[in-house]
C-alpha cells in the first residue's frame, strides 16, 4: 500500500447533498491545504430501515456515478463503501491522519440523527474536527421563527458555492484504488428502469431547464392537481431536491432569473411559493423531530384507531374499490411519483375513511416515494391526517376528485387496466354498474375488481365527527397555541 500513514487529509462525507456545485461542505474542504477525499457510506442500518427501498439506493448510485463523471478530469472519485459510518472512518484512519470532516447537517430520521450524535463523539475521541454546515436554509437549534425568515432569505439570495478545483486538490484515483481493497465496495451499477426518474445533477439540470425553457411551467397551476397532467406540468424536481442533486437555492435563483424576462410571472410565483413551503416544512421537522413517531400536537396522542391489516393491505395493493385511490397507489408503486393532491388524498383515505393511524402508512409510503424527504413526509402525514390542531381538517372525497381531476378516467384506466372497458359514466363509481352493465363492459365486480371496502359517506362522517370533537379538547387547544407560537412567522396570522 503506497500511502504515507502520516499524510493529513480532509474528508467530505456526502449524505443528502449529492452534488458538487453549491455544496458548502465540498467548497469548504477545498479551501484547506490537505488533499480531499469524498466518501459516501451505504449504511447497512439504513438499508434495513423500512423507510428506504431499492429505488432510493439506485437513485443515490446514479447520483454518485454522475459526480464521478464530473470528477474524472480531476483524477479522483467518490469512495463508495457498504458499511457503517464510524467503522468506515476508523478504517480510513489506518491510512491517513484525518484532520477535518466536512458535511451538512442532515434533517433526517432518528436513526441518522443518532448516528450523527455517535459520530460526534467518535470525532472528539479521535481528535478529528467535524464541521457541519447548515443545509438549504435550514437552521439547527431554533426555538422559534423570529429571525428565520430573514436568515432563510439571506441564504436563498446568497452567492452559490462554486466548484472550481485543481487536480491536486483531491486524493488520487490510484490511491483510492489501493484503499478500496480493504473495504466492501458498493457497486454503482443499476438496471435501466424508465419508470423512475434517474438520479444525478446533470439530469436534474435538464428537468430544471425543460420546466422553464421548454414551457412546462406555463401549465403549472392548471395541471398541479391533475394525476396524469401533473407528470409533465409539475417541475418533477422533488427527488433532485430531496437527495441534493440540486440545492433549493440553485432552483430558486434559476426561477427568479427566468422570471425577470417572462410574461407569465404568475405561474413562476406559484412554483417559487412551493419552494418556500418546502423549506418551511423541513425547518418545522428539524425543530420537532418527534413527528417521526407521534403527532406534533400532543392532544392527539390519546386518539386510538383499531388496526385492520385487511384494510391496509387493500390500500397498499390498490384494491379498495375506489378507482382513483387504487390508480394512485399502483402508479406510486411502479413509478415512485404521484402529485401532491393525490398524495394528500390517499393519506386522507387511509387515515379517515379506513380510520387507520398515520404511523401505519408512514414507512410504506416513504419506501415508495422516490423523493422521500423526512422534513416533508412526516409533517404532511400529520397535516393530512388532521392531527396538528392548527390546520383545516380536509377529508378528501376520492369520487369528487376523480370526476374533477381525471374526468375521462385516463389516469384510472392506465393504472387499473381491469377497468379499461368501463365507460366514463361508471369509471369513477364502477360499483354502480348493474350485472348487465358489468357483463357488457367485460368486468365482474368482486372478481375482476373489488367492491368498495368501506362506505365512504359513513366513514367520512365518523372521522369528521371524531376529529372536530377533539379540536375542543383542552390539551389540543394548548398544543395548538404552542405550535403556532413556535412556527408562525412574524407578521403573519397563520402558518400554512
């Protein structure tokens, strides 16, 4: 092994910041005098966690391959290993003196937060400096939002961190190849699957460019709620933001620059408002990580729901008897994406009509969402379940949404092919077909497609009555006040 054990290096620990440009950890590491090694650890503990699935790891691998293509001219690459973080860094210490580790503060699930706390102790015990930077306008340790708006705006309008290194700034490919011999490496090869968006900053920038310069943004507010049209009418940048192929600041500044010469500023404003919304909710989760497990409003902790694995399985498999719900669940399973309104609807159906706890849907949905972002996922689950105490109770009607947003049943027939011969008058409510209708349309309810597993009107009323009653609970009210006081921005009467 041709490595001087006394050589000092710095390491960039890549997590959910899989990009080189506007990556503060990379930028800061390159300002130092030591050679820089970029490391990504495919943590076995995360691979086994129910929130993650193969689609996530494939996206990450594609993102790392993209980074390696950009690094090739600098004679280096990312060291990608299958292990645990502390074990990985312990092994690396055999070859170098690690002076500083650079990374961002990750707003993740408990397992990653616990890992970071353990890593902090490891660094202290091994005389390693660990420099974490804030990420995407999210600030750790806040008790309220008194100065958050100004700090976030300062970040969004700030100068992006440029990636402009020299070849001798990095640990070389030859040296990395030697080090790789002692690790279990993670192959970055993935099978081609056109159902899923491909990871990487280069692909992300193509989506960003096409959204604006190919005019997709012009239909943004018109198509955002449509399950089929949203697939092109929305930016589709969410996985690239979730895994850090782009920073929120990159997207924000790109949109603002484009807006200056656009004659359709209203659509761009609708888009940028949702970027603000994204940052707001991630900050909310950063400040109240209990949301991974329990309702942010402690008054709802007494809410008990009877578990029905039968209901849950029917929902997961897209066999509830409500076509739009089923189409959404099947589409999500196959592609990793459905638009926001449909996400809200399937959660509403699960928590209200099926009266199941949101916690029972959490890991399954996150494993399907290609753009799984903890800071969005958990607050939104609770909001759609009606357990925050500060938001309007919304119980989505899947029939009404089906008729309004998929009137011809195009999306339904695409993902529920057993209904492809059903005419429009029945496509939203196939259970209204007579036996003769079923025979004529070549579908037998109860065999080819299920009858509704619940009565939507009855279950809606039951859920509405129960949740509205809880809003009057003393603890719910007390917690609602606390939540508003903590998360409401100055000079605003309401948060969301």
